[in-house]
């Protein structure tokens, strides 16, 4: 998939899952360094916000936006996945006082490669928002082609509101 960063074209490693597709198998690490796989993240409606680098402005803004929205949605999983290490994510959470959003680390690009979101040129995953049902089927997706743009928070949260 072609994306841009500051209008410079970049390519991901593949094609992201379509609506109705199941999430592929992948592995990420939680805040304690424990390996989590696809099935560990499912079981209920789940929002996954993918950000290239938690330490950049837009990634920080979007993670904080979804963190604030979580209070409105009991019984829904909220995750942010970035290619940062667990330590980098913990440092960011402490500095930004983010305590509810679960950050998952993908430093080796396993998640990004499985999802067709991995950008080899800069070792990041393309910004995107995913909502899956309890079984892991993609029911909402937003692929942000210009990586310096924020996601459409209102549309993602409206989907959660009408489907919880």
C-alpha cells in the first residue's frame, strides 16, 4: 500500500486486511514485556490504534485522544500499537500521564508485517485504526495515507457507540 509522510511516498510491505477479514496471526509485547498474540487481544469489541512512533506529535495526540474516550466505553478493548520498545512506551506513558490505554510494542515489526502495514524504509507501521468484533473480524478500518494526519476519531468512536 502506498502512503506518504510529509508528502513523500513510501510503501508498506503488503495489503492490509479488508473489512470482513479476520485479523492475521501476530505477536506484540505488553507493558510488562509479556508476549501477546492475536487471540489474546480478542473476546470483545476491540479498537486498535496503530501509530508509527509514540514519541512524535501526531502519535502522541491520537493516543491521548483514544485514552480520554475510553471512559465512555465499558467492555471494549482499547489498544495502541507502535514499533517503539516497551521501555520507550512506558517512558511516554509516565511523561504524558496515560494510564488507561494499553500500549503494545511491535519493535520487530511482527504485527506490522502480518497486517501489511510495515514500512521498511523507516521501520514503522502505517497509521491506521481498526475495530474488530469479539471473534477478530475487521468491522471498521481507517487507513491514513498521509502519516502526518490524525485519524477520524469521531467516526471510530461513533462506530463503537452504535455497536457496543
